[in-house]
């Protein structure tokens, strides 16, 4: 049986890392990718963020609460990317009219 960690790392730090990568990816895609290719690029980048979320939480090294930590980091990233994409979609509608 393994001994408990005396000072485990903060799991919120890993979630914030995943959320910040998702936010930066969504903003970069909104700025640099042409409008017809934004949604496929967002889907691919979200797949990368999901893999990053798994990797960060596996690197955390604790099994207790793994599913909760991974789902929180992925859902936060999904919400951030969704809000940013809605903002860019509304901006595209406003400039097209």
C-alpha cells in the first residue's frame, strides 16, 4: 500500500493550466484562422485540450478524484472555448451586415 503524500500539489493549478491553454487557443484561432475554417480548427484544438487535461491530471499522480478533476478541467475548457467562439461568431455577423 502506498503512503499518502505529505504535501500534494494543488489540483486547481492543473485545471487553470488547461483552461488558459484553451482560452489562448480559441482566441488565436478566432484571430488567425479564416472564418470557414474556425469551427474545424476549434474542434481539433478542443481534442488537444482534452488530451492535455488527461496528461496534466495523470501527472498529478493521485487517483482520488481523478475523474472529477479531469471532467472539471475539460468542461471548463469547453465553456471557455464556447464563449470565445460565440463572441467571434457575433462579431462576424455584425461585420457582415
